[in-house]
């Protein structure tokens, strides 16, 4: 949080917690605040990060 990053383990989502909203944010970024990640990570890395974030308690079933 020192750098202003959001807590990904809480229930507060600025743009919605639905899968489509998260994919939109990660793919295209949000208003110059979050950079787009398209093309930066391969599919295996994306899956590993998804599982990791889910284990932190922020994921839903």
C-alpha cells in the first residue's frame, strides 16, 4: 500500500469484481492509472498469478 496499490484481498472493487470487469481492467488498463497487460505475460504465468491471488482470499468460487 505504500505505493498506492489496492488491497486485492478485500471486498472493495472500483470497477466491479465480475470476471468480465477484471479481464477488461487487466487487458486494457483503466484511465492511465493501471497499465494494460496484454502481451506482457504468457498464459502459464497468467494462470499461476490467478491461482496465487485467489489463494490470498480475494477470489470467489
